[in-house]
C-alpha cells in the first residue's frame, strides 16, 4: 500500500510544473494579435540573392497560448528553397517578449521585440553577440502585412536585405 501511495504522490508532484516555471503574465499576446494566422506573399523583392521568390508563413499560438510559433517557407526562381521556424516567448523574470529563430541554412538568431505603434512589431537581434546584427519588421497596412528584413555587419548600419507584402489566407 505504501508503494502505491508513493507512486501516486510522485505522479502528482512530477506531472505539474513547479510554481517557479509558471508565468503569471498576461499571455494574450495582444500586441502580436495582428500577426496571427496564415499569410501568403503577394509581392517581394525581385533581386534577392536567390532571385524572385514566393512563399507563405504562419503565426500560430501554441502550448496553451504560452508561445507563438512562426513557420515560413519560400521558393525562389533560382531553385533555392528556404524554411525557417521562430518561437516567440515571454522571458522571465519580467516577461519581456523575445524570439529565437532557426533556418535550413543553420542560422540561429535571438531577437528582442519592441512595438513602436499599434499593429507594428520589430524583432532586433542582440547587438552584444559577435557577428552581424539582424532586424525584422512587420506592419499591418489594411489587409496587407508588410515585412522587411535588414542586416548590419559588425560596426556598420543596417541595410535592407528582403522586403515583402503578404495577405491573410
């Protein structure tokens, strides 16, 4: 009987996350609500390093709305393909919005988020890390979502790399 009691107690204790892992922050993601859903590119740069491209992406809440996951796919007329995944989360202890990005080329980018205005979000990489810096913008303009990705070599200013317009599916 004691073994059964210990088993049940262990199952209860280890199945629930510890209190220090549970966030009390509002995870409604209200500032990112404009991004949620599935999007298809309707226009983009014509002279990217891979040529003209087309694709789509989604922003979906997951894990009981504790994170938002962006999945992206792009194909280019050169035959190049690009897939990436980004997880947006609230970082303890002050629940600052952050993101981590992974792609098929092996890049990993850690972003801090800011919201300069309603329906606008800026993802900017940590400038204290070695290597180039990255900045990603999203802005809702009526039914269109405008996007821009910029890169800054160490010690230099940001320069445009890609821009696009997408519509919600």
